[in-house]
C-alpha cells in the first residue's frame, strides 16, 4: 500500500464511527519503489489530500525534514517539495503493518502490501 | 444446477486460488475482461485532456481492468473481497494499490477522492445474501451511498454486471437512485445472447444523456405486414375487410337470408370526409 492510498482510507464503515480519519499507521516492513514523477498529477491531487495525514505519514517514515507540518502556500511552484511529496506518496510501499481506527481502536492489518478492511458481522 | 457463480458460493470462497489462476492464465477470460474494461472506461467519458486521474476499481480482482486504466495513464485503487485474486494482482506487479474489502460494507474512502469508478462483473454478487445477516437492499444502499460520497461531483461510475432477471436490475437501479445517483442502464448488443452486456452508468453531478449502446439499430426497421396480409386475402378470392366489395358481399348474404337490408347505392362504403 502506498502512502497516497493511506491518505484516502477511513474507518467510516464501522458502525458508530463518525469520522474515522486519519487512521493510525504502523509500519513493520516497507520498500521504496521508484516511479515516474508527474507534477501535474500531484498538483491536481493536492486539494484531495489531507495535509495533517500527509504529515503524520511523514512522521512514521521519518521524512519530517522534507515535509513541513503546515501546508505551505503555492506548493505547485516549489519543485523540490513536489518531488519530495511524490516520493512520500507514491514511492514508499508499505508491505507489512497495521492501520488503527482513531475512534474504536479497531486494527486493520496490512499483509503483503494489502490492507484488510473487512469488517465482522457485528461491526457493520 | 444453476451455472451462475453467485449461486454456488460467496465471492471470497468462489474466487479461490484455482479460480484466480484462470484470471492470469486463461487468454479467453483475460480478453473478455479487458474488452469490458475498455468499454467501461469509454462510458466513463473522462474529459479528453490526457491528464492522469484517480479511478476506483470495485471488484478489481487480479487487476486486469486496472491494467486497462494504466494503459490509459490513470492512477487506480482497487477493492476486492477475494484475497487469492488480490495476491495474483500483487504478483503481477500492477501499478495500482489493492485493498481487501467488501462492497456491501461500504467504500472505506474519504469524501471526494475519486474522479471516476469502474466495476467489471462484480455488482451481481451484491444481489445475493450469503450470510443470514446480509440484506441485499441494505448492502446495495450502503455501497451506493458510500460510493457517492467518495466520488467528486463531476464523476461517473460504470458497472458492467450480469443481472439474473429484471427484478435485480430494478433493485440495483432503485438503490442507486436512492443514494443520489443519476443515470441508467446501457445495454450493448441487445439482440445477441452472447455479446449482450449490461452497463449501469451512474452520474453524480446532475442528469446527462446516456451514451449510445453498441449494436442497437438506430432506426426501427418495421416490415409492412398489413399490405402483405391484404394481398394474401385477395389471392384467396376474398375482398379485404371494410372494402366496398366486402360490404356488398355481406349485404348480398343478408338479402339471401331474407333480412332487412338497405339498397346498394353510390354512397355504400363511401369513405367519410376528413371533416367528420
């Protein structure tokens, strides 16, 4: 699972959960896969992304030197930051770890890079 | 014994390692899946500006439909309930991310995430109740409402599916409309048994005309049978009904039977003027 996908995932499907965002990410194993940098796509994606979740993901993978805590203005003009964002969002692949619901503490395991979002019958 | 896979087992059990293997090896299955994914992408009607978009693939399986999206330079995220199928997707090293999830439990995404959604041969699985806790109507509604929220307001969602009967089509479309979607069904090749394909095209941002289905005749070709029927009657020696000859023959018969009959005049069987 890439960290861009992490930015979109919520645990809203659990019964009784109102926001369920952002999930708490724990990484046991990850790998870096190089992908092509597409500046316009990252720029278009920015309004959909939640900066606090980007920052918390950066904290987990220890890239806080590259990513500021508050979203700076005019990111699109900052080529260097865009490249770092691209690296964080699309090049880090979480192979093993877990996602935790902030409200119920329900844990969704990530195995072989696939997050398991299946719920039990009593959680729906 | 029914041949529909939904009747044999729930999807997470039906799509086991053996079945999943077919989706990476059987060239016929691959060809059909890719063809349907291409058509779904066409029906998605994304703006033609060569920009990369984020697409949701529901029931992505081994990522065959995802590969079609990759070829069109789009990013995608897939959801499927079968771990065996997703393992094949990871093995194939598809570019999109895949998530293990159940459609009927809702889409686990933040509002306004995707620029579009496609789904190939998955929706019919939601029409069945595989567990006692499952209610197809409720699961469909939950699926459509969560899908509606995770799409942008100009997005479309295209579902290729195999409805079992008209009740299922009605159930699926009514739940989609209840969730706030506009749109309807596009049936490609409606006159063919094999090539006939159902696509449910849903729109989030207001009603727009549905795309034209493939293989449906543009104008209705109707043969004029009435003319042929009259010709047949004449050939048998009988005058066409309501004609002057037919009325004269009828009156003649009544006279022979001794019944009261008006005389034949130039007004007999004369057409009334249009003003009447």
